[in-house]
C-alpha cells in the first residue's frame, strides 16, 4: 500500500466532503433507519453532516485524502455539533414512527461522551468504490497523531459494526452499546492518548 497524503479540508472543500459523507453513509444502519426513503436521505443527510460535523471546517479538523476519496470531520476539545440544528432537522425529517427511539439514542450518546477534554470524530467516510484501500486508516492515523501530540483522548460512536475492528486496531476501546427500541446498535469508543 502506498503512503496516502492527508490534507486539511477548508470551507472551499465543504461541498465535496459532504458529498463523500453522503455516499459513504448511504448504507449505514442507523442512518438509513433514520431516513429509510432514499429521496429523503439524499435531500436531508447533507444538512445533517453540516450540523453534526461542520464545525470541523472552522478548526482545522476537516481532513480529506486522495482528493475526495475519503474524509473525516474531527471536533477539537470544547467544540460541539450544532445540536439545535440537528434536533430541528431530525424532528422535521425523520419518520414519526422512529423519532422517540431516535431522541433516546441521541440522549444516550450524550451520556457516553467523556467528561474530560477530547477530540470527537462525529463522521469519517470513504466513497464506496474506494473502500478497502486504506483511506479510512490514513485519516484515523492523521487525526490521532494530533491527539497524541496534545495528550488528548479521542472519542467516536461507530454506527456500523463492520467498522469496529478498524477503530480497535487504532487503539479505540468499546465503552458499551447505545440502543433504544428498534434502533440499530451504536458502539461508543474511546482512545486514550499514546506517548510519543
């Protein structure tokens, strides 16, 4: 495998990064449970990406690799998703039949976040035809190097069980399971900083 060049994504890259995330999450269990209608998914998920991880662009936490083959949106300590925008979006676009379970999941997610300062990885995604080529690993390695340099923990929630082994290979440990009603399970994971 060749060494991959990870670059900071700026606001000029936002549309392309959001498009990659939208393709990457098109088969994600929790995402498609939330937006089962394909038309609604492709209309609304870009808005969700911006609300959930968009603050990464203002804090050098948005990364891309191989053009736009893959991207990651990291939020540094004390920078959070736009919870008001996320809540309004979910309330207006997620089917009413799953909203109660969805908001219970969101509440559990909040309880699992570490109390100490940490980098949060709300979204990492690889364009489906480019998956399995090491792009996700390159993005993780790049983001985690900053955590180690700063002596800061990293936290994420894996919404797809297939990705858990990848995160474990990069030092993340499972904290439990997030699940409500008929929702798919989410795996909260924490990685403590490593000494350099």
